[in-house]
C-alpha cells in the first residue's frame, strides 16, 4: 500500500475540474498550533495503531490528493514512560514522514503524568499529546483509571493541569479523550469537558458510550451534540460507530462536531481514511478493494510490522495475526485458509498463503463493512470499593490510585 492509488482504485473518480469545485464539509481542524486539513483522527487502539498501521492509514488518507488527518499512536502509560520502559519508548517513536506526530498518555497520578508529558514534549518525541480518560477495561477502571477517573473531579483537574503545564513551554497542544461516564446514572462528560476547556486543553473528544457499555449497543450521538453545545471555545470531536464515510458525515450533521475520531471502523480497512478524506472534501470517491488489493495491503502491513520490530520477523508476523479476520471480513475465504493465515510466522509463508486465495474476487459490498471485531455486551464497571460514594478523592483512595499506573503500555 505504499502507492495506494495504484493498489486500491477508487470506484468514483471526480471528473476533471470537479475536485477543485467540490465544497468541503468542514474547515480544517485546529489543534493548538497544528492545522489538520482533513478533520479526521485515528483513535489510539492498543495493539493496533502502531507505526506500521498508522503508515497504512496515513497513506490512504493522502491517496486522493488531500492532506491526511491526525494519526494517534497506541496509549503509553505515564509511569512506564517515566521509567523509560523500552516498549513505551518504541510506542512514542515515530517515522520520519509522520507529521504531525501524535501520542496518547494514560495515568492517574498528576505528577507522573506531568513528568511523562514533559519527556514527550521536552525531548521532541511528539507534536501533540492526548490524555486517555476513556478506557473501559476492567484492569484500568477497577483501580479508578480510564473512564472511571473523571468521576473524581479534582483528580481529573489536577492531571489535566499537570499535562498542559508540562507541554505548554514546548508549544505542544494537549487534548482529552473521554466517555460519557461510568454508567447511565453517573455521567461525567459535560463537567469534564468544561474543566478541560478552562485549563487550556486544545480539543476534547467524546466516545458516545459509557464505560458500562464497553463497545456494545449503539453510541449515543446526542451526548456528543450536548458536549458541543457546552464547550464553545475549542474543537469538539465525536467518536463511536463510524463505520463508513457516510457515518462520519451523518455525525457531523447530527451533532455539529468539528471533526471525527475513528477507531474500530478502520480495523482491517486502512483505506477507510481515503473515503473519509474524499467525503470531507466534498467528493464521492470511495475505495472498494477486491481481494487481490486486500492481499497486497496485508503483505505490505507485514513488511511494515517487521520494520517496526527492528527486523524481528517472528514478532512482526505474530502481531499481524490479529488483523487477518478484520482484513478478510466479507470475502470468500475458507475456514482452513483463514486459520492458516492467522498462524503465519514468516513473510514468505504469508505470501504463499495469500497467493493461494481466490484473488480475482471483487469487493463483497456490505459484508465487508459495518462493525469490526467483538462488540461484547454491557458490563458492570469494575471500580474501587466505594468509588461512587463521593466525587472527592480521600487520602486512602489517592494512595490506592497510584497502583493503577500500569507498567505495560499499549493496553
């Protein structure tokens, strides 16, 4: 997918002159000093949005002649970064052609988050830092982190302030990504959005689900619209259930957001960013790959993964395996072939197994679109004992929270 236009041909190419005459849907997105011409952000996803996958998405976003959007790296844990964990430093190492460079930090201790952001900004490791307050994973929320944290408003305030103050001297903007709240009885997003705005955050993004929903059900875009009404001086971005360019345009119409954040919708479909760029610039160009195009993209993804892991072919192939089911969704590929591709260990083996597929298949339509991966079901959020009893953080909770600083990033 190095040359996206030659591999993934658009199904509707504008007539000569049409491109210049097209009316863009939204103006460029302004994240502090950074201008994002296409107001689309790749959401950070653990184990997915490493440099290899970001390269595919960014190339796709630029393939129709538009400047691409913003592509965020996997979440890095603040304590692991401060301790200069090797894998954490790899996560915040970007390719020479990545511009702007965007990193996401998770943490529950203001001092540690501030120190991590100072490393990123002060050592010129990224041009933008996003703060994670949206993770619904039990290992994070059971200790008060992620989507559970904004419930403790002073702690949320202190973390955001520490990050903004650490980044500001270096001209690095800080943004906040969050969820609606813990569950339907404990919403936090409006207050958190206003606090973040008052502290100098450059933008806020809202996933229209609670932590209890995980990824089940339907994202509530009406809450995103409410946040847009409440936060008036900085951009508001919407996230949740954007499976196509048309979904993104509908979110803009229904909520008034300044841009969109795309997560699971691009898994196995980096070319979605070509569709999004075209749509936001007012054209009808869309990419609909046949299986040969998909196979070529998978192989290039494998090459990029090996490069990302410093030439370790085995590690690169193992990390690629999780993407196979997403890439092949909707295409006629037998169970035996799918299983074999999910077990590849070398690049040569990957090429052999891809070549054995019926590569003359065209785009399967709706079967290749829609939700990706497992949505799961609603879950009772795992929280520290007594967490919901008060919006304030007592000394015992404060000491316990420091344990939530996981030592492994990206999860």
